């Protein structure tokens, strides 16, 4: 095996190993479909989309590591729909992202309802 082929093989194997350890068990949309009790992917006049829209809430779903993005989106969707802002973080209340989101919401008195959904493993 040539040096360049060996390097390419090592890079490929490293990428595959990294992808398998960092990929999500299910996509965000899978969790929305499993748990939303309202309309899914509602397009707003500014062309953004609410993950789940109920009579009371505009809910943003995201993984716990994307907590900051979820806060901004939830506030925007609540404003655009004249509904309460909601966030469903996919993971655990023990995750650093959940704790950070909770701390920011509480510290600034943000009008956001924060919940979690347990991350599920993909069926084999």
C-alpha cells in the first residue's frame, strides 16, 4: 500500500468512526412526529417554520447541545404566532445544554416553557 493510500484509508476510517459516535439516534423531525399534539412544520409569513404549533404554544424541538438556538427560535415563533413559546430539548435534564437553557430562562425571566424528551436509540 502506498503512503497516500494508507493516509486516505486512515482518514476514511477516522471519519466513519467519528460519524458513528456523533450521529443522533433519530432526527429532530422524528421526535416532533412522535410527540407533537398540534400542527407540524407550520410555515410563518417570514418563511420560518414552527416545529409544533398548538392552540397555546409555538414549540421548538432541538437536541440539548443546541439549547441557545432553541431559545431564540422559540421566542421568535411565540411572537410571530401570538402564542406562548415552548422548547422541547431532546436529551436529559442532566445534560449541560438543558441546564444552561434553564439557567438563562430563569435568570432573564423569559416566557418560555422548557421540557425534555428522552433521546431514544434507533431500533436495530
